[in-house]
C-alpha cells in the first residue's frame, strides 16, 4: 500500500504549534508546583529548627519526648509552652506579611510598596500608645486587640482620603494618603512617648518586632483572621492579573475594579493588622519577599501570592532562628535580624532592575 497522506514515507508529522505550547505550559506548571513543594519542605525544616534550637540546649530525644509524652516539667514547658507557640506565631506572621506585601505591590503598582504603606503599622502603634497613656492598658492581649482596631481604622481613613470622586481610590492616591496618615500617626506617637516615660518603656517592648514574650492567647484568633485574609487575598489573584493590564482593560474583561480593590485592601488589613497586633511591626518581609517570588514565578499572581506566603514564613522563621545565635547568651529579636539582613539584600535586589518591574 502507498502512503496517501502527502508526508514523505517514513517521516512523522511535525508536532503542531498548539501541542508545543501545551507542553511548555505543562512543564512550567510542573516546575512551579515543584517549587511550592520545596518551599513547604523548607518551612518544615526551619520549623523543626525553631523547636529544637533555643537559649536552653535540649537533646532532640528530649524534645521528641516533650512533644509526644513527657520529658520532665522544665523541658515540657520550654517545648510546648514557649517554642511551639513561638514557631506557630512565626509561621502565621510570615505568611501574613509575605502575602500582604504581594497584594500591596500588586494594587499600588509600586515596587517599594509594603503592607505599612496603608498606614497599618503606625495606626496600630497609635492605638497601643493611646491605650497605654490614657487607659493604662499594659496587658499584651488587650494591646493586641487595640493594635488590630487601630490598623483597621487607619486603613479606612486612608481609603476615604485616597478615594477620587467618581472613581474611587487609585494606586497613587492610596500611596500618598497612606504616607500622610502614617506620618501623622507617627508624630502623635512620638510626642506621647516622649512626654511620658512609662508609656515609652511599655511601648518599647511592643514596637521592637518580636516573636518572644507574646501572649499565646492571641494564636487561635490570629489563625482565624489569617485564614480569612489568605482566602480573600488568593481570591484576588485573577483581578490583580487583570489590573496589571490597566483598569480599562480589567473592566473590559469583566472585573469590577472597585470591588477588587476593596477585597484586596480588606485582605491586606486583616493580614497586616493581626500580625502587627501580635508581634509588633516587623519590617522587610512584605517588601523583599514579593520581589524574590516574582523573580522565580513571574508576575502571575495565581502563583506569586502562594509563593510569597510560603517564602515569607520561611524567611521570618529562619531570621528568628538566626537571631538565637547572634548575641549569646541572649538573642536578637527577629525585627532587628530582618533589618540587618534585609537592608543589604534589598540593595542587591534593587541593583537587579528586572526584579522591580511590575
């Protein structure tokens, strides 16, 4: 029989362009999924290190016994009441700040944007200082809820100030309004802590940014808030991809720009507000992590957001563990370690301009 297909005998038809494109997409998806698996494994590794390593040296067998049965009163307290809650707090704080930073940079189209740009940090600080100065509120649990309320109020004020009549808020007006509100709150905070020494002493502990000495009662409500904020943030990915093409294009694609911004800002407020309330202001995570994630997976927020969340948790916990070695027999707080490591690392990122393209 003769070949009547028109192809030379013995030669297979070349693959169609659609098949080639489909293969490339599948390979890229597989690489990105593999990257998520690697990040989960890294997070497990640093979490294990956070439980094993501390000021008091404990043998791994002792830690395992404390986790599964009992290793003695002192070891049980160290592992179950100090290190485990500290690790859980670090994971939730890292996820929150990394995800909120990616959302913030996506909504403002600002490569220097981080969660504090909406006035969240100083709004929370102002609420804490007012509670200390006028109501003598020194309980950490109460201060945490004050900080969360202050962060929420600050975002609402920024949203109202930055709203353009007939159009709502824009990336530029949000950034400007957030800067103005932040500096206003900062000036009030500075005045109050300078006028009252006891307020300054109480506020100093909160503002350093730490996972140590925090009230463990905040963990359960924090988990609920982080879960809601993460769901809203991840649901915002499609709208952010459309907004990257311009608001008119996003509207043409069927996205409600106003609703997308409200959802995104609500997620940022929940994630950042609860983290600042629980841990104090922790810098650099929300600024650096989205750039690192963007350098790996590109600008597609469907991948950028989960990568940023996991990388934020890994970075924050790793910095916390590192701080336990830098100032023996004590330790450096995670906020200080991140500033020491984050500043030069961010300079390196800035030098690689392609990572700043939004």
